[in-house]
């Protein structure tokens, strides 16, 4: 259902959701509950497979390790004790949980956005924000050739694996040798990229490119889309405000 | 998967709104200036080169080599991009890479993207440039024109750029109150001191390869320091500032904690708002248990409505197909 | 501008690394003619095509298309008149979506938006890819990419089409489709290729190029039937031109290779 929605609406609402989530103060669990319900509703509307969503969004969680020390450094009601005088506190646990939940909700919405929107449509949305055209052009080219170059990188790695099959992992050749081979592959990718850029420049010039990035203008948002956008902003602003006012 | 293996992409939820906004602002200024300089200094020919080389750096981040016992070396690419393309183009290239990682692969948050761009493109590039140019000069004095001076300078630039960018990342986390400074800074700098070796080695290997292929790809950075003196100075200032601030912050975590507690303009905005909304408007909502129950009820309603909507649409699609 | 001709007069070109790619090449293509440029790898075919569009400048001689001198003053009209399709469609399709790629040329010609949209639709229609406008270029199959690549220049409404190895890498069905398509396009056509069957189906005349020189030109049947000439220049006579008796022997040889002796139980 969400797949057909205009990308500009989706991008703006996703960012607003993340902003509202970030603005929610620690301890405002009712607000976080509502945000979670909202996220869940959106995921249901997106009709994505639950396993897929869980696996992909879980990938962002290892970074949560960075927040774990708060468990011990925030002072408060003691929870349990580790050797060397580390004491976990209830308040610390809440702080960590707050960060983890916020991160997961944000990743969930960002993931739902990309799972329901082709990147090309997101690029159009970015142009709608009047991002500098040169930057959008570079991003569009990066995206376009990412897959071409990833394939080349994979071919290089396969070739390396095929030729170094007899070398037992960690033995045989020195670390410096392995690093040099890998660096050589990176250099190789850059040179191939530069050659390709040269050919692309020819192809662009052949069709009249003069250095100034141009795009075909997008039709304006429909009234329905604008109403949806306004409604979304209002709801999220209300949630964030409630959190700040009562738990801030 | 295309996830970048260098753990420096901050997800959303870790940075306070104030820190996010400040670093977005810094990044907008930095990237905006880089765009202006690229428009002025480089020809239209450079546009596809920046785009495709950004894709190449992105793909290059997938390459790895085993170090010992399961750990492996990876590339971030800020130093390599800087040396090959010059600082201004490199800022745009790294911004493009980091931006796509956040938007498409959820590698790094969207609100946190400002800080991530700041760390990996602006700090990464400025510090790389400063280090590379300084090393080049130093080696020039010491050994004259040795062929290995470029890869060696590249190694040092790669290592320093990763290390300093990690310090910036740790400081942002500490400033946001989501990781205590006395843990975050030593941990991040320790991990990235190791990761930086991989970065340096791959950067050096790539430069050696490009040199051996006798390609003129290394031209832009070969320009004299004078042409980019501002970047050189910027890199120096950033590196020195972070190198001094980090141990200070980690020795006095309470100082940062204090900053974190001053949740900036939000706190300022809060006081008057309290006065505007009188207590009796929402009686009992202050009671957290009740509020939670209420939120739960509304939430269940929301989810239910979404499920019904999907079921309704599905049924209609099916009846159309029949 | 209304005689859609190509005139290459005594053109020589060496790449910056000193590699001589073209040596005193002369070539005339009349309006509406379909000419094939054949020759082994490295013969200079691609280099010659790049000259038609002003992407390379001749170091000696001159190039005229549609009566215009290909040079600094004329690049705009020349590039609008000559649609050049590169060999690798990944180079030709550099935009995120098919629509943007096909719209790129008209956009840089400064056409109004409505015209751009009709041109994109017409070009995609012409290559049989009307439903593909919103697709991402990187996800297409090679056959689809090649067709879209052709559409990216058809949207310029060129007077001359110059195609570099249009059938390279295509599977038989995609290749058939492409040949069909090429027999329907209107402009003057210059095709660089080693696909000699394609030449027989599409072209009126061939020019054989090797080591940067024009070796011979003439009607496709005559040139390609000269087995000795073709072999000297690294090409083969296409099977469809092989005389019947010989072809029969070839078929028997091929069959004999497939069927191991002893496997045949009854005739
Ligand atoms: N960019 C280039 N730089 C240097 N030499 C080149 C370049 N492109 C082609 N050449 C050389 O020019 C000659 C003609 O190449 P090309 O026109 O691509 O041949 P063809 O398309 O017939 O296979 C070859 O010897 C090739 O090695
Ligand atoms: Mg060729």
C-alpha cells in the first residue's frame, strides 16, 4: 500500500518521525509506545515480511554497545554488581533501553522507507528540497555505478581467492603481502572507475552535456498528498511536544 | 551485504537533537563550500569522475584481508579519495558515499547523518590532506624523490584520518550523553587505532598500484600546498583540537556530562511552555501509569486500523483480478 | 542540413600514448545509406565513430556531417545531428532511471518539458520499451539496456545514427530483435561491428578497416565472400554466404563431432 505513495511525502514523514523520536525525552515511555505503535502500523501498511524487517533492522543494534557503559556510570538505585566495583543502576538501565528503543524505531522507519521506495524516487525527493544539483548529480552517479563496481570488486575478490587457494589462512604470505594485494584491488577499482568515468563523460558530451546539471521538473504534490503530509507533521509534533512537556 | 565494516556510522537515537543540529549545520557549511570550490576550480569532466570514484570507494569498502584470528582489515577511503582527487572533490565523494549508506542501507542514521558526514568527509578529508602533505614535505627533505614516499605518506594519512575521525565520533556520543566520555573515548580510539592500520595498508597498496600503472590519476593532490592552504590549516586545527580535547574529556567525564545535561535550546523552550499550558487542561495525564495505558489503547487502535486497511485493499485487489 | 551525409577526408589520429589508430581514412556515406564498418579488434572502428561527434579531433584531414564541419564552432548542431551509441550500454545509460537517460539529450537541447516527455515516449515506443520509463537502468538485462541505449539517441531525432558493436554480447533472441529494430529505423546508419550476419541483414555497403586503414569497400556479399581477404583481416565469411555444397560438409562435420561413434544404433 505504501509503495505507491509519493516519495517526497514518505521521505519527509520518515525524517519527521525520526526527529520526533529523537526529541522524546528519556522516561517518556507512553510517547515511545505511541511512536512504536505508529511504526508498527506503517510496517503493516508496507506489507513487508516480518523476518526480513527484523533481520535488517537488527543490523544497526551492535552499535548499542557504545551505550552499554551508561548502565554502570549513571548513578541511581543499584540493580546488580559486577567485580571491580562496577554497579549497575536502574536509571542507567532505563537510559540504555531508551537509546536502544529510539535507535531501533528510527532504523525501522528508515528501512521501511527504502523497502517501499526506489532510490531513484528518493533522489527526486531530494531535488525537491533544492539540494545543490551538483551534489544530487554526484549521488545519482554513485548510485548508478555502485552495482557495476561492486560486481567488479566481487570479480577481483573471486580471482584473488582462486589464485591464493593453496595459502592456508594466516600463514604462507605475510600480512604486508595480503594488505598489498587488497590495496592493489582497491587501486584497480579506482583506475577502472576513472576509465569508465572518461567513457561516461564522452557519452554525456555526445548528447550535448555542457557541465551544468539539469533535470526535468517534477509535478507538484497533489492536494491529498499535501493533506497527508500536514496530518503527519501535526501528529508527530503533538507527540514530541507531549513528551517534552510532561517528561522533559 | 553492503554494510560498511568500519564502526563509525552513528545511528539515530544516539545523538541529542542539539548535537545533531550543530553538526548538520557544520556539515552543510563544509559541503556547501566544497561544492562552490569544485564548481570554480574543476571542469565539467570532473563530475562523472567524482560520481564513479565514489562508487569505486563504496565498492572498495567491501574488500578485506585477514589480519589474524578472524579479524580483518577494511577501507573507509577518505584518505585515498583525498590523495587521488584533491580535498574539495574528496569531500563531495565521501559525502555521497556516507549519504547513500545512511539512506539506502541504514548504515548510520538520517538525523545523525550530519555528524557522520562531518566525521568521515570533513574531518576525514581535512586531516588526511594535512597529514599527507606534511608527510610528503618531510620525506622530500629527508630522502628526496623516493618512489615509496607516496604510499608511505598514504599509510600515515589513512591511519591518522581514521583515528581522528573516531575521536570526533566519540566526543559527539559523549556530548549527547549516550556514552560516558571516560569509556567512549579510550574505547573508540583504541579500536580505531587498530582499524586505522588496515586503512593505512590498503591506502598505501592502492597508491602503489596506481603509481605502478603509471597513471596520471595522482595529479590533483600533487598540486602545491599553497593552492589548498586553508584545508591544510583546517586539518591541522581539527587534528590538534581533537587530540587535546579527547584526553581532557576522558579525564573529566563530568564536564561533558554537564554539557549533555544542558539539553540546550529545548530546556530553554520548555519553561515558558509549562506556563502556557495550565495543569488542569489534561488532568491525570501526569500520572504515568494512566498515560501508558492510554498510549497503549491508542496504539492498538492504530495497528488495528492499519491491518484492516491492508486486508481491505488485498480483498479488493483479489476481486479485481478474478 | 538536409543531406544526411558523412564525409571523412584523409583523417589520421594517434592517441596521446602514441598509438596510431587511424591512418589517412576517407569515407563517404550518402543520405539514407546503411553502411557497416567491419574489421578486427583494434582496427580503429570505435575511434572513427568518436570523430563523427567531435569527441575526438582529427590530427590530419577533416570530418563533415550533414554538410557541417565537425569542429569547435559547430559542436551543438553536430551532436544533435549524429546519435552515437557506445558499445557498453553501462557507459551510455548513466542516469538512475530509463526516463532520465532518454530525456538527457532533449533536456540539453533546451526543449520545453512537454516536448521532452513526448520525445521520450516516442523513442521508447520505437525500441519497444514503452513500459520501461520508470525502471532503474542498472537492473535491466543487456538486451534491454542495448535497446534503451538506442532510445537515448533516438530521442534526439538524429539525422545520422552511429552504432558501436550494437549486437555484442546479446543472446540470439535479443540479437534478432535488435536486427529487426535496426531495419526499421530511418536515419543514415553507420554500424561498427564484427557481426557479419547483422551486416547482411541490415546494411547496403561495407567498409573493411584494419590497422587504421580502409582496406576495401563494397557491397556486403562481394566483400564478405572473399574468404582469403576476410581471413587476412581476422574475420570469417558468414555461414549464410557459404555455398550449399560446402555448407553440407560443414554440417556433416559438426554432426560427426556431436555424435560419438557407436552411439548410433539405427539409421
Ligand atoms: N583511449 C585510448 N588510449 C590509447 N590507445 C587507444 C585508446 N582507445 C583505443 N586505443 C588504440 O587505438 C586502436 C584502435 O582502437 P579502437 O578504435 O577501439 O578499435 P576497434 O573499435 O576497431 O576495436 C587500438 O590499437 C587501441 O589499442
Ligand atoms: Mg571498438
